[in-house]
């Protein structure tokens, strides 16, 4: 699995958008059969997404289709249509608890056997977007070895909670933090909710940088214009990398002199600080050139 900074949603019933996605370069393409597709178009979306998978894969895309959730009765047919050699994983919405994850994982495994792909090859990207899911976040993250990432769904959560969705996002700070911490504790990626004001580039970057500082590693894009800003925001900025390098150099010099702490620019540098700096440098080195 490659980087997952930007994951581009593409409505599964829109052939023109799927065709355009072939030539785009997000970290992953997410052909969507769930919320962006009206009920009357679900079967059409399923067939269309299935037919586009070979083209998307041939173009070098990491593909993670989003299927309809357990409670809809549509998930089985969706999985049967997409599981195969072309996809890296599937994204599933409205996951409430660990039992849901195990049921999803079992269904995916059965479809892998039917499709003749290696058992365990299909990762799970699960949406934590209800009050129940927030309460069960860690057990969801830890319920299956297939879980690659969990995505925080701000719109659905505020709908479930019957609370306003505001520009300040104060109402989602706690549940958003819960998802990031639970994901880290389970060793999976935390992915951020979409930023819906797709024409506000500065707002996207500011929001994404704040999200990264909470522990999120990427986010879903609802428009191709968001890809570049998202990719940049979820990697260390140049000044952050420069500072991290100076921290490591200063600590290395202190260690050579028999000390486990030093200072830089008036700030103490000890073991946690230098380990954090090394993570910044490692993240920067993973950035595609």
C-alpha cells in the first residue's frame, strides 16, 4: 500500500467523472457506490465501477471503492462487483462496532476466494461516523488485520448527534481527536473527513494542517482541485524539515559529549523531541519526487 494523503471520491454512476479520474493523480481513487449515488442508480453504479476498474488500475491508480454499508443490504453485491486483482481495498461506511468489522471482513474473505485473489489481499478503510462508532473507535480499529485505516465522517456524525456543523468545527473536535488517538493506538491510519468548501484553497490547507497536527495522515477529496493542497498539507513543510534536521544534529552532538539533552533556539531537546524530529524527516523522505 502506497501513501494515502489524498483519496479522491468519484461518483460511481458518472462515467464522465470516472473517465476523468483515469488521468488524475491522487494517492487513491475511491469510486463511490454509497452516499454520492442515489438509490435508483445503485445497480448502475455497481456495474459502471466494475467496468472501470481495469482502466484505473492500468493507469497506475491505487483503487479503494466505497461500498454501501451492512445495514443497506447492498454490500454483498457491491463487494462481488469490485473485489479482484485491480483493487487495494474497500471502504465501508456506517461501521458501528467491532462485530460489524468482523462481519465485513468475513464477507470480503469469501469474495476473495470466489474471485481467485489471495486471501487477505483486500484492505479495509472504515468510516467512523456515528456516536456508537466513536464510543467503539479503538475496538473498530483493532477488530481485523485487514483494517488499514479509519476515516472520520464529520457530516454523518453531526447528523447522528443532531447538532449543527459549523465553520469553527468546535462541535467535532472531541470525536475527531478520539478517532486519531484510537487509530494510532491500533497502528492504523487516521483519515480526515472531506472539506466541502472545495473552492476555498486556503481554508482547505489550513484545515488539513490542523488535522495533521491532531494525528491524521490524509483526507478524502470531493473535487480534483483539492488533491494538490491535500498532498502538500499532509507532508512536513520545508521549514519543519529544516528544523527537524537541526534538532537531530544538535542532539547527535550532545550525545557525542555524553549528554541526553541539549537546547536549540532556547528550547530543550531531549529524547521525545528528537524522536519526533526523526519521524518528521522519515515522513519527508517518503514524499514522492
